[in-house]
């Protein structure tokens, strides 16, 4: 078996800053989907400790590892290899399947709200997550800081997502320059 | 038009895919005979008033919903997860 070099979807892209807001790719490490089997809530809670399985539309964090809600009885474990969950949950490796982007800065929410039909103003608080369309792309969006979001899209959509967010940031910067 | 996904909250109609009447959940048994299957696949009521339909939250949480709405007033009366219905033991 040859040694293959793992590359993220946008490894050739340098972080881009417009209107003080930076679009960058993040390398989240391993990503695994954890889909609970019916009636295994308690067993899962025990097996995941110290992580906590997130409530819908939220994520939990422990020592840089995140568990992000992605659907009914389903969450993505990001940043660590999953524990053994035989008979408790279906675990599938998603690491190569998603591109992860971060948008950080004063107009991060404003830029994303041009593409995502959600209210991402501060009512969408740190710790909240959502499954929502980014343009026509299915995505996972969560707020990691007052001015910072992480956006996950299918890897095949990485460049489109980057382009769309960059255009949104550019137009906000252009508008700010006019005033 | 907005639909309230029981998991995601109120969302725009464009996030959803419309499938058809809730009747599609009432699948006849394998021995039910051609008339029952014909009814199941093709015969629908065309109701002016309350209807129960299946919608798919395609660009959200990927859940099937049963949406009760009124075709006269366009009022959305309720949304529920098909999965929850199964949990409650309703034949689906």
C-alpha cells in the first residue's frame, strides 16, 4: 500500500480577509457520524463521557473535541477518534467527506446571512448549530465565538462554498468602502 | 410559506421537498390484492380543507414530516416527525 498524503479540500487556499473578516479553511481532524440506535440513550451517554451528546441545534465541546448535532439522534464527533460504540450507535467515518470553513470577524454573520436563510445575529448564540442550506448546498453551521462561525459542506462543494462566501464578504467590504 | 420543523424550528418552504398525501404511509400488506394497491398508489382525495401531507426537510435535518395544512386558508396546523409517529406505535 503506497503512502498517500492526506489533503484537505482547499489546501491550496490561503485565508482571505475582507472587511476585517477572515475566511479560512480549517482542518478539523477526524470526523465521525454517531447515529444513535433506538433506546440506547443511556448507554451512549456513558460511552461518550466526558463528552455530552448534543441537544438538537447545538454542539458540545470538551478539550478541543466537538460533538455537533447534525440530525435526529445523530451528531458528528469532530477532532477525535470515536470510542467503541458497538450496539449503541452506528459510527461512520466522515473525515474525507466534508470541507470545513471558518468565517471570523465583525461581518461574519452578515456575510453568511446572505447565503443562509437563518437569523445568525446574536440570538443564534455561541454553542448553537444548525442544518441549513448555504445557497443550495446542504451544510452544518455552528457558532464557535461571538464573531466566529464554522461551516461544513460536502467536500465536492468546497470551492463553490468558498467562492460564495468570498463574494458575500467582498460585497460587504465594497459597500463599507462607499460610506 | 414557512414550515416549523419539529427539530430545526421555523424554516423557509424552499428547504423542503413535497412528496404527497400521508396515505403513502398506509402501505397495504403484500397479499392485499391489486385493488388495494391501485388505491394506495393512484387514488387520492382532492380535499378543500384540512390535508395531511408528507414533506422532506431536504436541506435541513433530512427528516420526513407530516404537515397538516388547510388548502382553503393556507394555514399550517401542525408538523410532526414521521419517525416519532413510528415510535408511538402507529402503524406506518
